[in-house]
C-alpha cells in the first residue's frame, strides 16, 4: 500500500493488506497463489517425465522384440536370458536397454524349449491399453523360467507398484525359423 493506503501492486496473484496496531502500519504480502502454481508446475513436469519414461520403456521393449526375432532367425530359439542376447556374436543389439528410472533389466522369461518368450516392463502412468500389442500373458505356470503375470500391476519384484501396470510382449518361434 502507498502512503494513502491504496494497494499499488499490479500482480493479481499477490494481495496486500494493511493493519494498524497502536498507530503503527504493517504491510503483509500473501503469495500463496504463486506457491500453489509452482507446485502445479512441478507436478505437471513430474507427470510429463513419467510419461516420457513410460514411452522409453515401450520403445525399449519394441527394440528387444526385434532383436529377439533376429536372434531366433539366426539360432532357431530364443536366448535363455537377455544378457545372452546382448552378448551374441552378431550385432543384433549394441547394448541391453534397462528401465530408465531404476536401471534394472526388463522382465524376461523363456520356456524350457526356448521357443516362447515373455518380455515385460512396468509402466507408471500409461495403461497397458495405451501401449501397442500388450499381451497380458501369464508365464508363471508351465515350463517358463522366472515367469511373471503380464496382466498384473508389476512385471517383476524390482518394479514399483503404486499406480502402475505391466506392459508385456510374447513371442513364439515360427515354423520357418532356421
């Protein structure tokens, strides 16, 4: 407020009030609106980061799917684990992608005959329906090694479960392989 008690601020988010106590004038500023706006911006940025991370996870699984198909075209079966895929003699995959938030490997299971694979990533913001070709496959039964339930909230124990969903892909060796 100026010397005459008028509010001189032009910012609609900031309000000033003047109070008189024993002849003294005190001016206080309330900028709670801008604090709330800052928090909304932070939340919005965090949500955008989480969506970007989910998109990276989807892209990583799609890349792994192509690499697994190339591997099986060369060998006639799927690798026992993803490290075997990354260390294969051919240049199928230059490096093994990992979760962008945790750096943990993606969930991978293969049946004992190595003719069916199950690959998964836990998404934090996107639903599995927003991801292409979600299988919702359950590899916890049968002859799978370290299987997981693709219709659940998380794909493996290293995943966070709050508000998440499992995005999974399944592949089978085709009769024309090798």
